[in-house]
């Protein structure tokens, strides 16, 4: 089963992908996480990707497609979080899977208003050590600014400033939103109300996924 999580920045894709993969044994493939790891380790790919990410622009398709190809075919149960993000990425994913007799099973669309997004992203804090994600208001750590899991001081993502968030939203609308129709035409789209609480949204997501089994 291959699930695609589609939706604007801050809609909660990563949060839900982590919960679902822990409970139902999916491999969580987040292109954003993979790219941030490459930037952190200053690999050639990371050095190339950094300038795009800091601006809130998409990293070029060929880089991201090659990165996903290496991992997706090895897995049976996959959540693709933040990929595909352009029609070129989606068609290349389809043809790569087709060669191996596979296809995207369902696409979960996380629907949410812009103002809620800005609130979610400006309040997000992440653990630079273990990758855990918190929110100052909606999902705070037990101890102020400290990761519950590993005790490291939390940081803000570099692209979570209001200016870059607005840019990411614009890029989503211009380059990614057309995937909604692309997957509607394939009859694969399931829309969820991502403005609900983390727990309520998770219930809706699980129901949608379990209906597919
Ligand atoms: P990426 O890391 O994919 O960022 P994104 O799509 O902007 O998504 P986010 O991680 O910001 O949001 P999310 O939906 O996962 O929300 P989260 O669960 O964290 O991409 C970053 C950059 O990498 C891109 O700009 C681009 O440059 C590059 N890139 C990545 N993939 C690419 C690709 N395929 N092609 C080209 N370039 C690519 O939640 C957000 C916050 O809200 C958290 O604090 C969380 O605790 C809180 N929260 C979550 N759910 C709820 C809820 N239901 N109620 C209240 N609070 C909630
Ligand atoms: Zn941690």
C-alpha cells in the first residue's frame, strides 16, 4: 500500500504520518526530512537544496525524484509525506511504480485555511536531535522548550518565519495544488478536515486508511 499525504505546509502531514506509521507499520518517507538531513550533513545534495529551502521554493524535481526512487521501491507499506509536489514528480512516480507492477493506493488531502497554517507554523518547535515535532500551544513539551524524548533544547525550523511561510503557501498554490485534480481524475483522492485537533484528525485518517484494507 502506497499512501500520498498532500496538503499545504503546516497542515499536519508529518504529525499524522508519524502516528500512523508507528501504529500500522508504514514506512514514513518525508522528502522534507530527508532534505533537511542532507543539509545538516552538508552533503553535495544538501548544499544544492539549501538555498531553495531557505527561500521556501521547491527543490528541483530531478534531485527529489532520484532521492525518493532510492527508497520507495524497497518498501511494501509506505507513506509519502510531501512528495509528489509537482505534476512532473507525480507522473514520474506513477511510471516508476508501474514498471514494478505497483501504483499509488490513495491520496489523503489535508484541507486547512491559511490563517490556521500561519499559527501552526510560527508555533512549531522541533528537536534537532531526534526530529520530534512540538507546538508551543497545541502540542507543548512537558518542560519548556525541551524535547520530552531526548532532553535536547528545541529549535525553530529556518523556514518557519512568517515571510517564508507566505512564500511556501504561494508555491503550494502555484505548483502543488494542481495535484488535487490530477489524483481526483485517478479516483484516488480522500479529503480530510485538517483543522480538527490532532486526535480527531487521526481518527478520521485511520478510518479512511482502514476502509482501504
Ligand atoms: P516539508 O518539510 O515537506 O514542509 P511542508 O510541506 O511545508 O510541511 P511542513 O513540514 O511544514 O508541515 P506538516 O504538514 O508536516 O505539518 P506538521 O505535522 O509539522 O518541506 C520543506 C521544504 O523542503 C520545502 O519548502 C521544499 O523546499 C523542500 N521539499 C520537500 N519536499 C519536496 C519535494 N517533493 N519537491 C521539492 N522540494 C521539496 O504540523 C505543523 C505544526 O502544527 C506542528 O507544530 C504540529 O505540532 C502542529 N499540529 C499538527 N497537527 C495539528 C492539529 N491537528 N492541530 C493543532 N496543531 C497541529
Ligand atoms: Zn528529541
